[in-house]
C-alpha cells in the first residue's frame, strides 16, 4: 500500500522540463527533509498522516482514470518524497495500460525502479532550504534511472542558492539543469501581490544569468503559482 496525500488533475505540470504538459498528480505522504520554505508540508510532516490514505496500485490507477476520463496521461509522482515508498507496482501497472510516469525527488533515496520511469527529476535542495544534500545518494539516484530522461532542478531563492545551482551543473555537467524561481510567499491570498513578486524574482534570476553569461540552464517561473496562486489541487 502507498500512503497518498492527494490525487488531482488533470492540470498541467508547472515546473521543470515538462512544464505545460497535461498531467494528473499523485502526491504521496511523507518526507525525509524539512525544507523551511516547503509549500507541501501537508504531504511531508507526520502530523498530517491522518489525512494520507493507504491505497493499492490498482486503487490509485482507478482514481487517475476517473480523473482522466479513462485516457492514458502523464502521471506525476510527487510528494513529500515519493521515493520513500514502493511505487514499482503502480508504475508497472500504469505503463502496461499506456500511462507515462515522471517522479520528482530531492534525491535522498535511490530506488532500482527509477529505471522504469519515463522521467526522473532530481531537485537537490539549496542552502536556503536549511537541508544538506547527500551527493552520493543523488548520484545513486541518477545512476538508478538508467535510460529514463533525467534532469536536475534547483529552486533559487537568493544568490547563495544561485551559486549552489552552478555547483550542481559542475557535478552533473551532462544533465539538463532547470533553475526555478523560489516561491517563499506560500501563505499569501493576494494573487496580484504574488504575481508581482514572482515576476520580479524571475527578472532578478534572468538578470543574474545574463550578468554571468551563464547560458546553459533553462530558467523557469513557477507556472502554477502564477496561474493559480497558492491554491492547492492545481
Ligand atoms: S523535500 Fe520537498 S516535500 Fe520534502 S520538505 Fe523539502 S520541499 Fe517539502
């Protein structure tokens, strides 16, 4: 059984290489990190575990199918840290029925079944998170992904994070790198203020890469935060 925090969609992927792609999210419960700016604490902290439903692979896929109208769709495995749980039966079952899978993790727990994913997105947490990435585990995650498409994604909140992102590229020079504007305004109800903030931070980040003539990464806003603010289930 998998502890599931929420299943929602169809919506579009708001981050990383699949930005804009229609998807259903399966958000698992539980995380081994405690990033200070985490915007999904309801899926990370054990005190929310009473809201997590134990579900079999069949039950999860049935729920996804209800949402997708029975059509195969990209399933985004997110969390929390989805690598904490055994998602191999779900991936096998879904792929046998035409679904594709991406998984987003901070890279702390490598799993053999990463090789069955279509995409693995590893997001080493920068210094502003107040967590410390374990590079040997991140490397093991990348190696476990085999022929899956892999990309690195770093949220950037400040210039120290930005320098950290450069170090990620040095460690993994062959992997595509995505810089994601950090959204520290997790509690604002004011969508206009959030827009202005996110756009300002995006411009700030573009100015940095232009200043440094660093042209290899892709710079993305948090699309879902711009479109839907900090609403959940989008
Ligand atoms: S790794 Fe992700 S889910 Fe876990 S605490 Fe950090 S931001 Fe939240």
